[in-house]
C-alpha cells in the first residue's frame, strides 16, 4: 500500500479509512469512488470472496471484468463472520481505524453480527455508517431483497424505456445499482462535512428503490401535471420534438433540435423550407402534437446521407447531434482520449473508465489493482480479540 498512500497524498479523501461490507455492484461502486478520491478502502468479503469475482465471462487477469472495474485499489479481508474470534478482531479493527462503514448486507444481517450502525456508533460516535438497502429502511417491503432489474421495473424506469407498443426494456447498464452507490457517496460526504463541524458521525440510508424513484423525477412531474402516464419514446423524450435518433445511410444519429430556433435551422439543413411555414410545426407544443407526422418526414431526409456528412452539416448550423456509438467507438474517439477517461490499473494490463471528476484540473488515477482475495488478512492478526472499550 506504499504506492497507494504516496499517490493519494494530495487527494481530497486522503487519510480516510472506509470499511466496505459490500458485494455485487452498489456498495463496491461507492467504495470505488471513495477510494479513487483518496480513501483507504478495506473490503470485507466472505471466505469464498465477493460473488462478483465470478460474474463472467469475460474474465480479465483472473477476475471478472465487472469485479475489476468496481474494486480497484482496495484492500481485502476474507473471513467467516460466524467465527466469533474473527468477528471480534474485525470489530476491533473497525473501531480502531474506521471513519466510514458502508454495507449492503441482506436486511438484518449487520445488526445480528453487531456491525449495525446503532451498535458501532454506541462505541464510536464519530463513525459515519451508510446502509445501502433494496426498498428502504421502512415500509411493507423493507425486508425484501432487490436487484437492479427488479428496481428498474418496480421504480417505473422500464415503463418509459424502449419503444411504444413493444415489451418493457431494461436500461443496458446497472444504473440503479450505480446510482445508489453515487447517492451513498453524496450522503457520506455530507455526513463527514457535518462531522468536521460537530465531531459526531451518524447514519446515512440509501436504497435501490429510492434511487430508481429519483431517476423518475421528470416523468413523475409530467404525470402529476397531466394525469397521464408518460409513454415509451424510443430514443426520444417526452414533451420535446424533434429530439431523437434517426437512421442515416450508414448508421444512426441523434439530433436534439430542442427549441424553435434549432428546428428552423434543422429545416434549412434538411432543405425543407416548407416546414418553416407549416402551422403544425410552428412551436414545440405543435411539434409534440404532430410528431407522428414530423418524425417520418425527418427520417426520409436523414437516410439519404451518411452519418459523417450529416454531422458536419448539423455542426456547421449549430444543431446539437451525436452518432450512436458502440463501446469501441466511444473509447477510440479523440474526445475520450483527450480527457484521459480510460486509465490503466497499476501493475496490470487492465484498463477501466476513471473517476468522472477532476480536482484542480487533474483526474485522480487508480491507485492500485483489485486485491487478491484475503490479501490483507494480516491486518487482523495484530488486532486484539476484544474491541476496545
């Protein structure tokens, strides 16, 4: 860890110690963010390790690609929490060194082990304890399990994702899991700010369902205003037209002509001056009301030329647009390269998307590879069996 400490010395969370009782995606993603910002993150795993280590193929240098990108630069403790001696040593280590404890164990497990927020704060009031749950800490589903696709369904996201008249579609990334990790970090940072002023820690609660509901803020507002549930718009957006992807001669291009001036510019680029005087397309509400007419007209023009040619024409007219890229195209784009978003994990051939934040113009670099299972169990050897009073 010498390299990690040296590299992290100038980072904003340097000196902070985080214990991550995390598996799968949400809690590990929160731990990864905190670690990339300088915290020492000690990951506590069951004897067989985090299940995500085996979520593949693809595997990369011995671990799944999923595990590699969510657990870089951490330390690993592997132990059986049912072993009272190992558990006592772990508690002592948490109370001795910990600033933050985050966990997404199944409901009630942390409390049954004496690792719940109430028990830990009674012994160390300065701790910040973050619980990442499924449905939230209260209510009829508080004890129910939850996973990203379940929450995309239950939280309403699937009702507005995909194309009208087609089966429900999940967003292709675990945005509820990862969003919950982000909310956990936001809550932890706020609690640490309060601790800096008062000396007292506290409890942060986040959940997958609350995150999914938060992502639905705009559709919820539209429903409350109209009484009508928003419909699936494919690549488009409720209430803004034209604002979606179109087939070109060789691919797809998203065009976001989100106001009247941009629509008029688009009509000129597409060489359709007749649209400028068509009352059906005069304002955004008019275009929304007549989108079933307008969209096929735009599609008929867009398919005549290749993506690159349309991009150049639209850029010259100041109309926002973007090609639909696959992962390889995104990674190879000069903008991605200029930002240095793809970073190498030290001492490996593994690369990952870096933290999407820069401090003083510099993006924090990953401070180490993923830990081998139980690589840091020696930390427990020097810890007393009983937690200090």
